[in-house]
């Protein structure tokens, strides 16, 4: 194939993706309008029917929210576990499958759900996006230790062991000053040990 043929394929697929995203948005708007009509009309029903349907709606909403939340959290965990390694949507899917994630409740193709979730996650400051060899890849930002206003703030590292370590550092060195680096803290501990 020539470069022009590849370019035609890419442009055609981009048009399809744009049309599908527009369709997805239209479907979401239609779902919202249907739900508004259902809620507006629900009060016209006798109490027992209204209660039964309201419970069904609540159960469906909860199931949808759980699916979305659990997939989102599972993807976050996969990205965090990769320790700053770039992963494509297909690699995330493979890792989710290997971890035993249950896709049986999903009506759509798992890769489509993963891709949609990753697109939403890229708005979060923790998630970084890059294009590698023409493929979109994602990773969780490397956690950083920051010192601000006398407290050491640990982004994404709230583990009991690390919390205990930080507590011990504070006890050993006193309160942290704004701008203190981990190197400064460790040097302070060494100096304190030398004096003791």
C-alpha cells in the first residue's frame, strides 16, 4: 500500500469515529430525555406500581453506576500497578482479563468500554496520555512526595507503612517547612543521629 492509501484509511476511520462519538452523545441525550419523561410520568401511577417501578429504576441506576465505578477503579489500579509504564487500551484490557475482572455484565465490547473509560480518565490530573507509534497510551503519574505548610502530603501513596514512616520522620525531625525535600529530611535525620 502507498502512503496515500494509508492516509485515506486513517481519514476514513477518523470520520467513522467522529460519527460514532456524535451518535454516542445523541444516545446519551435520548436516554436522559426518556428518564426525564419516566420520572415526570411516574407520579401518575398508583402507589404500588410507582414504588415498584421506582425501585427498578433505582436498582438499574445503581447497577450502571457500580459497573462504571468498578471498571474505572479497576483501570486506575492497573495503571498504578504498571508503575509509570505506558499502556494502550488493549494492554489495559489484557491486564484486566488476567486479573479476573468480570466483563460478563457488559453489553458492549470490553475494549470499547475500556477505551471510553480511559478517555474520561485522561481529564484527571493523575492520568497522563501520550501517542506512541500512532497508538494512544496511558499511564498513572508517578506519585510524588510534597511538603506544604508543615505537612508532608503524599499523593496516591496512602499506605499504612508509608504513613507510619512519615510519622516517624516527623517525630525524628520536627515539623516540615514549606519547600522541604525528602533529601533535606533524610539529611536532617543523619545530622540528628551524628549529634546523638
